[in-house]
C-alpha cells in the first residue's frame, strides 16, 4: 500500500509565488508542502478513479498557501468577531509563563475557579503570580479546563508526553480493511469529489480546515454541532462550502439521527479524544456495523499514546507545551512567549487530514485495503521542528487586494471576498459551491 506517511518531496510538485511568514520555524514551507500533499493525493485518486488518464501535475502557489494559513475571508465593510476571549492569553507565574485558553465558557469557568478570581484580566494576572506553572497547569486541567506551561524544546523532548509523541508516525494508519466505494456519477475531473458525503464532527480548527478542503473539490460536507454551539471568531473562515446543522447527541433521538447520517456517509472525520466516541455509544464495532465502507480520519491535540493522550488542547497550547513558543522567544530576542505567526499546527494538520482521506480513497479505488488515519497537533509540531527553512531573507507575506477573488461571497454574516485558490491539480482548482454559513442553519440531512 502507498498510504500517505510524510510530506511530498519538494521536487515532486511545482511551486509559484514567493515570500515568507517570519518565524523561527519553516512555517511557509510547511504551508506549501501541506497543500502539495493534498494535491498529490487528489491527483493519485483521480487517476485511480479514472477521472484522469494519469495523475495530473500539482502546482502550489507558495504565497497563497501561506495566506490560507491565516484568515481566508476578508469582510467587506464589517469586522470579523474577535478570535480570543478577553481572559485568554499568556501570563507570568512565579517560575515561568503559562497560557490560559478560555474561549469556551466552561474552560473559562474552570480557570477562574482554580484561581479564585473574577473574570478580570488584571485580577487573573495577580492571582497567577503565586502559582508555579506546572502546578497551575495540572490544577486547571483537573478542573476540566485547558492550560499549558511554556516548556523549552529540550524540556518537552524529555517529558513523558514529548517522548511518546516523538515515537508516533506523522499519520498513524490503523485497522486495515477493504471497502467498496459508492458510485458517484457526478464526479468529474473538474469536481472529482462531487457527491462524496463527508460527515464532519470537528471543531476549532484543524478538522474544519480538512473538511473545507474536501468541499473545495466538490464534496458534500455536513457539519454537526450541539444546539447553540458557536465559534464566532473562526466560523466565517472555516464553514465555507459546508452545510451546518445542530443535533443533540446526548438525546436518544439525536444520537439515532447521527447514526443514520453515518450509515450514509462516505467519509467520517472527527476530533473526539480517545474513548469519547465510545462514551456516545459509537464504538469502532458500532461504526463498522453502521458504515462498513467509510473512510475515517481523526485527530487529537497531544497524541494517541502517553499520559496526555486524553488531554484537551488547542494549537496555541501545544505551541507552549512543545517548545515552539519558547524557541520563538529566543529567536525574536523577546521577553515573553513568541508563538508562530499563524496557527500553523492546526492548518497543517487539517490539510494532512484531507490528504489522508484522499490517500485512502485512492487506495480503495485501486482495490487495496485502507486504514483509519490518526493525527495530532503535537506530532505536527515535531514535523515543523525538523523542517528545513529555505525562505530566509525573502519579503514577509501580507495579503493585498490582488490575493482575493473578485467574486463577492454572501456569507452568513455579510459580504466579503475569499482568497484565491493556492492549489491546482492539472485543470482542477479549489472552489466552493456554497458560501460560509452560520452554524445550525441547515437541516441534519444529506442532499
């Protein structure tokens, strides 16, 4: 089998555009290579599915790929909601720096309960000063919140979880089996994924990037969230091309409805931590029973083995844990944590997840066995840490008007413009049939 296991070689695809996202790490190189992985696996699938006589040439616009790692949507006459809660951020404790992630109400409440303070940034800052970072990190996590102490690369690589992650493959393929792909007569070389049903149970940010990518080639993506859920700072960016519905999976009716959707899905992408699906009654055996011919890809924050395998996390937290923010601080000669210029762990993992789906589809179309793909933000961090930086000395990449499509997008919040496609596979380019909608605006049904 030739399931995706690493980034493609730089000489295996064509690049255009130039520039760099300033960082201690090869962020722009990672952006280009992750887009190339999507392109190469889609080209391989197109050949295997007889949508192209041979695997088409893959071209990545290096500049646009880097820009897609930030916001892809530019509002016209209005502003995107803030990405961060007022309490979220980096704080100096008694022996170092720690990051609190409080965008979700229950995570915010957990941090404030541990600190015994009100939702005031100055009060939080003062309460933190008496804490050791390791103790506070553990206390917030034990309370059901999320936080990350800043560690150096050496400290992370010596940490039990860092050692566990370093042993993981970039993409862990598990549970081999043969599947039969459903006929999709609408699929063409221009829209190779037309009619592909993708059930999306992911949230901020890597998983939604993966399903947005698949939608860009024609897939029917249905995103499911709990009633009332919202991510105002990111949804206009990552709901592009999808239909978004609410389902209460804690109810018998909602869970039964989800099982029906899964039974009709071609691809299942989720971001549940280990054993979380089992708690919903969706064990692997149950998923195999409901959807034996599905492609399944999942991710978590800190890896799939080790003491932190079940720990909640986000890109900004993994950057703190894995030594990225510390290395950035030294590179910038700064006095505080210096994260990557974009949430590169999320975006790279998202594009690799999309590439993993395409890789499995290509294998299945060729009559080979496939496996479930497991990825993590922490393992992507290790990839970034060893990736060679080649863009030194080039101009910093910032978006300008010419980077955006002239076509106006009527999003669920207002008018705006989307970045141009960064990826071309032969004559196939990424484009989306649906504008970005607000969550809960569609019915939980397949088209």
